[in-house]
């Protein structure tokens, strides 16, 4: 168990360092890639929740599905707002 926690903490630090070093011009493509990854996470959460045996597993699975859905939708909203900044003004 401690090994998994150590890997998780290291992944958080590495992910933070990698994302914080991305230049501003690459944020829109990075968000699009992140949305694709979060879509895969959502599908995985749905599959795992469908195989839940106990009540706690079902509740945690539904929470994972909800949070993954919020993450995907929020990512698309942010990407759309960022792309709107690059469009010209309509007259």
C-alpha cells in the first residue's frame, strides 16, 4: 500500500512540474489532449462501476464517474473559451 501511495505522490509532483513548464501558446492543444485522456478515464470509471460488487465500491465508482464527467465537460468549456479568444470580432 505504501508503494502505491509513493508512486501517486511522485506522479502528482512530476505532473505539476511538467504542466507548469508548458508555454502559453500550447495550452489549447494540451487541453484537447487532456480531454481525450479524461474521456478514456470516464469510460474506465463506467466499466469499473458496472462491475462493482459492494455498496462502497458502487458509491466510489459513481463518484469517479461524476468527477470524470465534470472534468471532461469543464475541459471542453475551457477549450471553447480559449478558442473564442482567437476568433475575430464580428461586425
